C-alpha cells in the first residue's frame, strides 16, 4: 500500500482489540495523557513550565475524572497481543452557551511506533459509536492551535473549528 507521499506504509497483520480501560492500563494511559497535554501547552508557556510538575497535575486531574460519574467519563484502549498501543477517552461536557450536553473527546493517543496504521481511526470510530449509543448528536474537542499533529488528525476525522480561545503574554 502506498501513501499520498509515495512511501510504502506498513499494514498490521495482527489483531487490534478495543476494550474499556483496565486498572492495569493506567501507567500506559497516564503516559499518553501527559504527552498529549504537554503538546497542547503553547510553546511560550512551555518554556517556563516544569514537565514533571505538569505531568503530576495532569495525572491528578485525569484520576479525579475517573472517580466521578458526573462526566460519564470512559476510556477505551487499543490492545495488540495484550499490550496497550493506543487509547481514547470520551465524556460529556455541556455547551456553556446553550447548556445542552454534548459528547466530548477528552484525550487521544497512539504509541509513536504504532502510528499511521489505522489504530487511531479504529479508536475514533469506536468512540463515535459509543457516543451515538448514548444519544449524542455531536462531539467536540479542545486542542491547542500549536498542536499541529492533533489538528491534522482531527481535521482528517471531520472535526472543524468551533470556539477559539486566545491568549497573550503580559509584559
């Protein structure tokens, strides 16, 4: 199989299973959550941030989400030979203007060496199916404009810009 750039792409010959996250998946999911959130920090803020402190806060927030039913928070893990290779987390967030609930993509990550093999597509499709089953008609995501890789994946999956958050350093 050839990609648009003419390079041969690898195709997996093994089975990928997508299942709800298990407690044993937490170290893998924590790693991915920290990486995706670090990438969403604008470079001008990242230069002064301490990565280990940011990771600790991100993990604490993620674990707090897992303990509440209020967000209907779910994490699904893509597994190959019993080893996690990617995950997607979804939840419910209300539109701040209308107050109406909507599905939300909270985090998404695939191991770097496993990317470009359809695992992300399978995770997105699984998450969309679960949100449809729960009665949602749309889903949203917040991502930093500096996270070009995520923006590319989201646009490829049919997401389009909605609200725009802007910031400026104070001098």
